[in-house]
C-alpha cells in the first residue's frame, strides 16, 4: 500500500539541495530530542507515540458511545474551541459527502463553543428547539469562556426539553481525568466521560477522544484513521534516512525557505473537502512556532476558487511566500464532461474527459505559473481521500511540527501568547480576581 509522499523538487529553483541537506544533523538532533523527551515542552509529548498506544478495546468503547448518540440523537453538538474541535471538523468535513447536510443525516454534526457570536448561538438554540439532540462537551478545564458559555446554554436547553435524567444520557464530557469544573460537574451529574491526556495539547489531540468520538459519531472509520496514523508514526519515527523521512524533509525544507526570506507558508488544496484540514494545520503550526518574534506565518487557499481572488497576489505580490500543495492522486468519484452539440461555452475540447483530469491540469498549470512567478512549491501527494490517508497526513504534520519548532529553538508545545487577550477580556468583563488589570485598562481607555 502506498504512503503519502513529499516532493520538494519545485523548491530547488530557490534553494539548493545542499541548503536542505545542511539541516540534516540539526533535524536528526531535534528528532532525538523528541524521542528522548529532553527538549522544551517535554511534558506535552503524549501525541508522539499516541497512535501505536491506541487499543482495539479503547476504539470499541468510543464506537459504542458513538452508536448510542447516533441512535438517540438527530443532532449532536460538538462544543469546543481550537484543538478541541478543529481536528474533528477537519476529518469529518474531508471524509463526508459535501452535501450530507441537505440529506437529513442522522445525526447531523454541528459546532458550538468556538465563538461568542450572540446571533450564532441564538440561531443554534432556535434550530435545536424541536430537535432530538445530544452534546459532546470538550474542555480540559471546563472554564474556557467560549466553550463554557455555549455548554451552559446547551445544557439548559437540553434539560428543559427532555429533563435532567434523559439529558445526562445524551451528554458526553471529554475533560481532565481528575480536576477542573467539567470533571466536577460530570461526576455530579453522572455524564459519560473520556479523558484528555495531561501530556497531549489541544492542537495535537485529534487522535484522542477529543477527535475520535465526534468522528465516530459522524459514522466515519476511526479504525482506518488510527491505522494510517500508526503507519506514519513508523515511517517518520524510524530515522534511518534523512531523505526518506517525510517529516524530517518537510521540517528541513520549510526552515531552509524561511531562512532564505520566505516568511509565509500557504497551504493549498484543490479539493474543497480539505478546507478545514488547512484550518487545523494553521492552528497546529501557528500556535506551535509563532513565538519569540519568530515563526512562519500560516495561510491557506482553496484552489481553483481562490485563484479568482488571491491568485493575483500569489502570482505577482511580495515574494515572501512559499506554497505547500495537498494533491489528491485519485478521485473517489467519476464524472465526465458531456459533449454539447452547440458548444456555446467552447468546452467540447474537454468532452469525454474526467472532471478530475481538468482539475489536475489546473493544479499543474498553477504550480508551474507560481514557480515561474517566484513562489517555491512543496507538494504532498495523497493517494486517495480516505480515513487511512487522512490519519497519515495528521501524524505527518504533527511530527514535522515538533521537529520544526525545535529547529526554531522555541517551545512548540505551549501557547503563552494566547493568554493575553483572555486577561484583557476578563478585566473588561469585571471577572473576580482581575480588579488590578481592570483599573489599568480603564486608565488606558480614558
């Protein structure tokens, strides 16, 4: 069976093989630092060998809970923010029918707790008012503002509709094993619970219950997802050859480009199902590397759609960018362009061709144009869009992220900058314990 493949050939017009090779010793050391657990943030390395630690019994329990929610709910609300929902949504969107939401799926998966939009939450409450729904609440602490606020609204709505006894059967909490507000509430109310491992940060948590339960509720193949991740753990963890280790090569190449002046990485896809894979990737790399005034800025585009908006800037704007292209080798479906007698649109030259062939020529033509325009291109080839290869892609990106963060000499596993807005928000809302900060802010606003 094939694996996902990394191709850096198109970058070699901008950096040399020796530029990439120069990172070999550093990358090997970074990889060893991950394995030895001697680097910064070493208390958050639980993701490193997570795939191989997942047992059939654990997956069976996940699938049993998912089956209960699928059988008893028309809608399941996944409440979480950042890594507590992005990974699940990325996988679900990439593997589900694009129009499933129009087909009255059972259950429909919707999301809350990732924003504080009053209109969004009010509309969600209205939508759920006549629905048989359940909740997966994901929060290690139980006090993250966005998620806690949404869960309070959802819990109140559910208990009002079906009573506390029935509501507790339809609420699953994924939280800390021993402490925190959500753990306390779950014990008190008797919710089914799963543990977010202490040593796995949110953005690396797709293969914990944080991601696996919602993915299973969506009816997707979690066994294949985990199997793909296990395969890539072996491929990227067996460090016998620098050139044959895709995570090592990706980390080295993007850092070589960064040092050459390419400060922005754009993740490109030609398959709209991958939009939220890019959103998850942006959090993974942005939150891991953007520290100490260092780090590549992460952006993403959906082609060919965004060629009609961002394409001009990418082709001829400031030359501080490079692209990493997610390329699907084989489409799952088959659709041919029909012949039209009148040919008013001039497309008969495409008659009989598969739509995927047209898309692939758009991809190749764009890559050639962007390289000619001064934009280095890396390419990740995914054999086919399925759970096994999405599992491979997830672990590949995670492993490369750990290596790349250590190449930058930052702690890839913390996020101290995220706390700044929270402190200001709490002070402005007069949260107890933030009186000094509130006074300081009021003085600034005068």
